[in-house]
C-alpha cells in the first residue's frame, strides 16, 4: 500500500486506530497526517504485524 498527502483524524478501532498492516505486508507513507486516532486494545494509529515493513517520509503523528 502507498499513501501520499492523506489525512486521518478521529478514527477508532480495536487494534491500530487507522491502519493494521497484516503479516508480511508493505506500506509506504509520504506527507500523511495522523491526528487524534485511537485503538481500544493496542496501537494508537498504526499496527504492524510480524514481518511487515513500513517506510514513512515527511509524516506527522499528533495525539494518537
């Protein structure tokens, strides 16, 4: 998955408030903003599972 110039705000989930990256998955984010996202169980904005890979550039996380 690739995200660019995207804004996520006030999302809620059980695990990974915005995105849960499954096993052996890949995600690239550039100029993305995560603001006030939460999870009931674990991981405020993002949750990466085993063997996952993520590249994050010019991205902002606030109050997650």
